[in-house]
C-alpha cells in the first residue's frame, strides 16, 4: 500500500512521541526569537547609524522592521506544511539555522541591503518555530491535557516582550548593537544542536557535519572580517584577491565556496543523515505544492507590506492601488488552486469545523486589540506623566506585559475545568473592559494605583485567550495538519496586529487633526501673547488625549468582538478528559 503524503508526524520522522527535551528546547527557541523582535526595536537607531542611514532618514527603517515581518508571515503556510510532511524537529532545526544565518548577515552588515536581507531570514526562521512547537505539544499530549502546555508555550512567547527590551538594554550597556545579533547567532546554533542531540532526527553524517561547520566558519570570517585576522600581515592574505581586480579570487571566499560544494556532494552521495536533505527534494517540492506556496507568499507578502509600510498620517495602506489588488488576486488564485490540487499547501478542508475557522477569527481580533496596547500605552505615558522618557513609558507598558504570560498559564489550567470558549471569551471581555476604562484616563491617570489594576487586567485578559484558541484549533483539526493549522493562527494574529495598527492609528490621527483644526490659532486665542498661549497648549494636549482615547476605544471594540467570537465559535475542545463537543 502506498504511503499517503498526508502522513502523521511520526511517519515524517518526528518520532511517535516527542521527547520532553525537544519541547523544552523548542520553547526556548520561541522565547529567543520573540525577545529578538523587541530587542531590535530598542536598538533600531543604532542599527540605522551602523549601516550608514542617518537619524534624519528614519523612514528607511521600514525595510528593517518590515523585512522581518514579511519573512515571518509570508512563509508561515509553507513552513507549517513542511512540519507536517517532514516532521516537527527537522523544521525546528532548519528554522533555527536560518535565524542564525540571518543574525550573521545582520551582525556583519555595513549597508542597509544586507541588514534587510538578514532581518528577512531571521523573520522566516522565527516564524516557523511557533507552529512547529505548537504541533510538537499537540503530538505529545492528548486534547484533554494539552491546554496547560499550550499555555506555557504561549506564555513563553509573550514573555519575549518583557525580556527582550531588558536583554537589549543589558547588551547595549556593555557592547554595540552588533553584539545582539552575534548572541542570536550563538543561541540559534546551540539550540539547533540541542534538538539534534535529543534524537528527534536522524543522526547526521559526521563528515558532512564537519564540512558544514567549516563552511559556516569560513562564511562567518568572510563576512565579519575581524580586524585581528584581516589586518594581520600573514593571515590577512586570506582576504586579498589572487588576481588584481577580481574580488571573487580571495582565498577565503574560494575556500568557502569549495567547502559548500563538497558539502552538497557529500549530502547527495550519502543521503542517510545528510546535513542538507537534497535527495528527494523534487518529491518534496511536489508535496508542498510550489504553486500554492508561491501564491500564498505573494498574497500574504503584499498584504503585510501594504500595512507595514503605510504612513498612518496619510494612508491606511501603502501603495494600495498595487499591493491590495495584488493580495486579493493572488489570494483568490490561491483558493482556486488549493481546491483543485491533490496536495494543497494549506488544509482548507480541515478548517471547515466552526472551531477551526473560529479560532483564526478570534486570533485576528486579538491581534488588532493587542497592538493598540503595545503601541499606544507607551505613547499615552510619554504624552502625560513621562514626557520624553522612553524608559519610563516602557515601564508603564511592562505592567501590562508581565500579566500576559501569567494569564496564558492560568488560561491553560482553567481549560481543564471550564470550556475553552468560556475562558477565552471571559479573558477578552476583561481586556475590553480595561480598554474602556483607558478611554477615560486623564493626564494624571498613570499616577494612581487604579491604572496599574487596569493594565494588569488587560494583560491577564489577553493571556487567558492564548491557550483556549490554540487548544480548540488543534482539537478540531487532524494531527497530520497541525503544523499548517498552527501557522494560520500565527498569520491571523500578525495580520490582525498590522491591520489594527494601521486602521486605528489612521482613524485616531484624523480625529486629532479635526480637533486641532477646531481649536483655532494661538493668535485667535491669545492675541496679546501668541508665542506663550496656555489655552492653545492645553487644547492641543486635550486633542492628543482624544487621539489616544480613540485608539483605546477601537481596541475595546476589537477585544469585544474577540470575546463574542470566542463564546460563539470556539467549540470542539475536549474538557475533563472527554471527547464531546461543547
């Protein structure tokens, strides 16, 4: 009997039951990559300066941030499918190595192009880790027992928002921004090696492993050009071209290429344990549905870039006349292609249960509400009690962020005794109520203890929704598509964050503009002292608060929609060891 390409993970090489060590390492990898996102935001001005972009050209930061988001989101369906076809552990290792390679390119970048390319590779690697880790958890625990471990994974992912800025500040206090990416490189390689050691993948060929290590070392030295080596009288000759004017003849570059060629040859000749799984690549390309994957990348990529590159002061989406139609057309072609192909890249049929597409809808609304907190709570702090104090504003946001991982673990535990839809619905209702309270904050609101209660409540609410959403999604979809289904949950939340940020900010800015226009000019309000007009300053500050209140109100609506969708749609998760739909 022929083996179906839709085989369960055990047949794909992941092992019948994933070991606890592999899950721990995968969870740590999620933490490292989540923290990296926030570390980079903190170090962004230094990065721009380091790659030759002046601080008066901050608009050029968009490719660095957008490149990561583009890689993170657009390739998720493909990586989720690979996790289902070839096993969770191989995808984890591959994503960690991609993340490490991206870190190397960014750490050694001297211009904007390599930095953007490095961030894009980091995004691809970071994005694939989340669905593979969630699928590992689903492989190890039965539906009625997996909510708590899913909550732990969600908590670790959210903890990156707390630990990232702290880790970034610590590194920047003792070294420059490049040290952040060198650290990422070491962590990525170490975690990938750890997953290999757990035995979840076939033991690698020793000779190929040596060649890979030598090739990676040569590439690192080539890109980094450490002064101790490049400026040495003898060793520096490795960087000097053998032929004048032919940079490609540098000995170190030739050695890197030669080692790479030998690695490819070794992998083809000894496929058992090959470091590069080149044998069977053609069959794998057919199984992952290359056409469908490309259409998904184009559609998601255009959608992500439309929101990520937008200037909310002028537009909701950037290049809307090109990117939005491109996303729609590619998305429509993707759906038509997936319905006709025998090997779809996304399990559209597996998403027919209400709990499956309902989980994606809830994730979309959660993302839209969460991004408002991440962006506008610090803005509110800087506009009121901590003007110009970035650290103080970050500490205000920290009150919310520290509660999210706590809520994620609590939500997983509550799912053992309460229907997941109730847990998620109640959590998002709490977050919605917290945002409603924020719409009434005045300029002294953050000085009192009540603001801390509101922020903690919002964070707990978001956390409570994490485990139930993933638990329901993985309970109502078959194991053979858990990687793909988990990737869609991540895509939905990311798109929700991007769309929510662009839409809410654009609406709020328009309201701010209208408020300022209604104030009048300083000359009209203070004819005798227009240069020092307290009435105008007070009215402008009130307009700023109105702008922020508008965003909080929009976030309350998004959180409320998430609560309603969770209560109505998140059905199908087992409770108390039963398999009955609730």
